[in-house]
C-alpha cells in the first residue's frame, strides 16, 4: 500500500471541500481550486478528513493513488496558506522592478526590458536590496511554472554565475581558461 496515498488529508478551519464523483473543489481564504481526478480513485470524506482509496493493486492504480492524494493535499494547503518561490538575480546591471500595473519588469542585459504579466492568483514581490523576486500564489503548479518562466529569461551560467536562479539552487561553477604557467 502506498505510504503517501493512505495518509488522510486534514482539512483546516476555513476551508470547504466538495467531492462530486471524481471531481474535487476546494475553497479557502486565498482562493478556489478544482480538479478532476481519474475515476478509478475512490475519494471519501470522514470526520473532517479526506481519504483516497484505490480499488485494487494494479500498477496504474498504485501509481495514481499517491499522486491523487498529493494533488488534493497541495490544493488544500494552497487555498489555506499559499505557496511561494524565491528567485535571486545575480550579475552587474541585472535588476527587477514592479511597474504600476503590478507587472514584473526584468532588466537582464538585453536591448529591451522583459515584462512578465502575472496571471490570476499570482503576485510578485521584489526586494531591491537583496535582488530577490518572490512569486506568490495559491496554486502550487502555477507558482512553479511562473517561477520557471522567469528563470528562463536568463538562466544562470556556470562561469560567472550571472543570471536568475532559485534561492536554494547551487550553481556548479566551471574554471574557465587558465593562463600561461
């Protein structure tokens, strides 16, 4: 039995969960998320907890069991407390700022600034002193995708470490050319 799949999902105070067949909608203080899961998974609510069960031990059902439980848990956590990814900008002249429309404007050494518009449910926070960009939202998948799109504007290069990287990411540095001995 899947260790992750069999764990119950606790529903925090202020979060509403509606299960209709194989579709789940979660509403909380941060927002509303809904998703349809494979029909083979059995979703139940008992004593303020969500249980995910599988009908048998076939390979596909075993693989869907833990994934379904993890996705529902991410939905519940997102609408109650939200998610955040922190990106760090390294390099001389590289910077980021917010315009009045709350769009993220990146100056990354190109001939033009790169403007990133936040989709619904996503907000940006820029710290000019530490040169960090925080991507916040209640949908874990969307927060990760927007952070990856921002990193893709100027990925970190291995020789000088310039570019946009995740805060917890370490860049493997290369030595470059060696001079005459």
